[in-house]
C-alpha cells in the first residue's frame, strides 16, 4: 500500500507541531503540508493534492466547516476529517453535511488517528471513540442527507413556522418551488410530515 498523504489545518502552532510529530510516527502516512488557516490550506491542497485533510473546525475568518464545503466543491476526491475540542452534535452534523468523512477530538491518541485515517481512506465514516453518543445517535449522524444551500434555507424557515407562501416571499421564489423543496426534504430525511422533519433536524443539530 502506498503512503496516504495527509494535510493538517489548525490555527494553533502547537497543535500543528503535535500533529506533525504524531503523523511522522505512522509509517503509512506522509505529511503533505501544515496550514495555519483555511486560505493557506487551500493553497497547499492545490499544490500538493493530499488524500486526506484533517482540519480544525474553529478557525478564524474561514471556519473548518466552510473549508470542508470548499474542498468538496473544488476537490471532491479529497477526504476530510474534522478535528475539534467541541464534543457537540451540531458541529459534527454540520461537518458531515459539508462532506466530512470523519470526526476526531483533539484528545485522540496516535492509535485512534491511525484508525481514523485508514477508515476514511477506505471510504467509510469515522466517528471519535470519545464522542458521548449512543449507537442510535451515531447511526443518525451517518444518515444525515446532503442538502443544497437552498434546501437548508427552506428547512430553517420551516423550523421557524413559516408557511410555503411566507417562505416563497422571503426567498423571492414561487410557492410551487418552496413546495418542491419541502417534498425533497421529506424524501431525503425519510419522514412523512413536517413535524417529523423538524424533530429529526433538531435532534441532529441542523436547526
């Protein structure tokens, strides 16, 4: 097996150095770059084409969530592992929404990072062992559908209790278009009605 090229993005130099040292001890990993912000990460990604990007979520200016979305759009073949001190479902679901394939807490051991890299590289989703989540919750996270930006807007407005005509007026589209988005959301979330849609969206932290 060839080496897996991994790029790390984090705005804390000590975290970057710690990750570099840890990754250097993994024989099947090559460090493809270290970035202190999302802009630098995108430059290094363009130059080095890593297999996997491990990114902090809470970075200044451009967050790890926005970076993940940009990677998914520009480099769909590159996999992303989110890294954070936050053990919160909303962050996890937002990263998975944008296409992340894994989620690690910064307290992860070298062995867990190895497992995460191998799992994600093989095309599967990896969730940190330290996440305080039940099996059912982890399954729900894995089932989060990919939404378009307009579907996300419609979902938030539905959660606010707006009707189709009200949403249409807010978004400057026709009620028919809103109804179409609403039906797509029900299908993607595999629920039968709006109440079920909102309940599930709240549970996985999307609204």
